[in-house]
């Protein structure tokens, strides 16, 4: 896919974000509505997309690709963790900021934005690889991610609840993988309903992100220079490092392209949600999500051209 085509796809997604932002500002969405829509995405639409994307005929080549993608995902998060650990220190960030910046660097918006962007760049056949690649995300974000956000708070203890391993995303990957292994074909109406629910993920997720970002005061959105360095590292440095590490060893376009594209995503939207829940720096987390989402409109097409 050429630069202009990828750019147009990203602009469409960003316009949907602006729609959610405007809807929240006009009072169409409130906190309760936004929370409900987010829950619907996490518990229904996104799992449906994952299952739908994994309902493909079984083959030994695809099974081998699953093993390779999981290994690549481990390498990806190891690289991200190293950058997330050292870069905030090099910037002279405060103790409270280090954890938030580390979270923004390590965890990208692989779920809400990664799937639609991979779809736009590679097509639906790549969503199977994306679902496999995204498997470790929930485990890491609710363990290492929470530790990052709370590590510098006096008297705070990081909590890890094993129940989070039973979240809808993990369950959907397991179900979808079983469908793949067994070559299960559901009745046409059921399969059509799952596909239709999954198709809601792209527009609704972008609108929800916009609604969440609308909580930030306009005067605070563009303040501070460190958040721009973190954004540049999130959108450019990390995908380039991942590409440089993987490209000498991997020739498969999906095994190489999907991790690089996922590395180029903006900061995870749930950075602000978890920061608020664990009483970390919600303003800084929300600002990082907003600015990285804004600038990814320019950077993702550039990275996409590198791997397409």
C-alpha cells in the first residue's frame, strides 16, 4: 500500500476520534456513556473481531506462524521495556513522571487502533497474526503496567489479580485459536453476527478514544516538552528499533510487518484509565495518549511504507 492510501486510512480513523471528542464536548457522551461504550468494546466487539479473524482453515504453516509470532511478541515487549526503563531517566523526569512515561512507551494502542490499522495496511488476512501478537498485552499491562504507574507512590502497593487472565480478550483468543485448530465453521447466521459485531470495533473504538481524550483541559494538552520526546520515541524510535532487530532474520511480510506496525501505534488509551484507577498522574497519561494519537496520523503512513 502506498503512502497516500495509508495516510487516507489513518485520517479516517483520526476523524472518527475527532467525532468522539466533539460528541463529548457537546454533551452527547458523558462519563457513564463513555464507560459503557468502552465496556461494550472490550467485552463484545473486540472479542468478536478476534474470533472472526481467527476462523480460518487450519494449516501447519499458519500454526508455525503462531509460534513465531508469539516469540516475536516477547522480543517486542523486551525491547519496549528497555526503552521504557531508560528513556524517562535520560530525560530527567520526576519520579512520578517516570512510571507514566514508561507505561506510555511500553504499551501502545494495539487493541483499539492496532487492529484497524493492520487491516488497512495488510488486509483482513493479517488480523489472525495481530490477534496472536496481542495475546501477551493484557497480562503485561495489568502486571508490569500497574507496577509502572504505582511504583513511586508512597504507601501504595501494586496489585495483581489473577482474575484478569480471564478477561474477554484472552478468552476470545483461546476460543478463536481452538476454532482454528479444529477448523470449526459456525452456522452462517452466527458467523455473520460475530463478523458484524467485530466490524463495530474500528469506528466505535475511535469514537470512544476521542470521548476519553475530551476530558483534558485544552490548555493542558500541548504543555511540556518531555511528552513530545516520549511521543517521538513511541511513534518512531520503537518501530524503527523493532524493524532493525527483526528484519535481518524474518522475511515473512506479516511476521515482520505486524510487529512493526503495532510498535508504531500511539500510547494505549487505557493508560489514562489505569492512572485514574490507581491514583497516578491522570493528566500526564491523558496528555500522552492525546498527543501520540494526534501525531500518529503523520508517522504511521511513514512506518507502513517501510514494511509494505
